[in-house]
């Protein structure tokens, strides 16, 4: 296959190479040949339209008629915005106008079926105009009040621009500033190579728990030393040697406690 004859599919986009001798810049030079473009496949538009069609026409989604008007409008808007935002780098993004029209008809029919009114009455009831950075936009709006102390919940259909967005991204290979600071406390504790339970210098490991409240002892039995130490420090990690780590999991006393017991027996 020759380069530029067929688009390449990647992450839902079609990657094409432009070739048009009729496109010129202000100096009269050909400006588009060899340029890489991102294109939205029409198969994606048809696939996205299919759930809202019945016998080739926009239809109400009866499965959503049990939801509130607010939830219905919010769900339609979220679904359309998700597709529009994903393909914001496509130069043929305007083709989503077909999906927007079909979804709008399906939305009004769903609201009409739920409230037992016509599509025209749906528009008369929920038509609204609001301001956006791109100017005023008109569509459907459902408002749910929440009392005097809280802002009302607002769900809107419309206002999503399909104009192509040119996003310039600056690549920065520098590491985040957080990595330039001192190492984390856990790393310093590991580097010391000293067991926090028996205080011996050895190859250390990390014993960790999910939650501090797991250390709480519901019975009257006395907590083990390692649990007391973690609870007093309010830490979910404990740096221990291998012997102490095995003792924690097997319910055995720490190595230092065994040494102290042995010394006491020798003194006696």
C-alpha cells in the first residue's frame, strides 16, 4: 500500500496525509500537501447514532422514561459531550451535527413520552438561553431547586461547539518538582537498615496494614508490641527485620523480647 492512499486507524481516529494542489496560502504557495490530519470516521458517527434510532428515525428511549427530567437531559448531554470532546482534534468534527440532531430529537421524544406531551410542548416548557465563552447558546434546560441556601441543580442540552479546536501542546521532559525534594520518610526509614521493633541492624522489610483501626483490639487481651508501636506512632507501616516480620505473622514475640527474657533467666 502506498503512503497516503489509505488512512491509518488509531484510537478511533483516522490518520490521513493531505494532498490538495488547490489549497494555497496568502503567498500563493501550496500549503496542505504532506500535512498530517486527524479525521473522525463516519462509521463512528453511524455507530453512535444507532442507539437513538428506531426503523431509521429518531425515537424515544423508553428505558429512560422512568428517570427524572433532570437526569434524562443530563445523561443525553453527557453522552454527546463525551463524543464531541474525544474528537475535538478531528478536522471533520462538524459531522457530529448529525448525531446532535438525532440525539436532540430522541431527547425531546423521550421527555414527551414521559410527560405525555408533544415535542413542541417540550420545547415550550424547557427552552432556555444561556451565555458561554463562545456567545449565547439556546437549548433545553431543566432546573431543580434545593432550597434557599443551596444553588439549584441545572441540566442543559446544547451549547457544545463543534468547531475544530487547535490545541498546542508543549512537551516538558523535566521531572515534577516533588521529586527534587528530600526523599519520603518511608525511604529514609528503610535506608537506616534498623529494625524498629528489636532495634537490630539487618536486612529490613516493611510490615503494613490497610487501616489504623485494624490495630484496635476488641477483646481484653493485651495488644502485641508491634501493634502498640504502630498505634502510638499513628503509622500504617513498620520497618522490621525478617525474624520480627515472621514473628508478627506467626503471633510470636519480637526478637528483642526473646533476648531480654533470655538475659533475665541467665541473671536468675
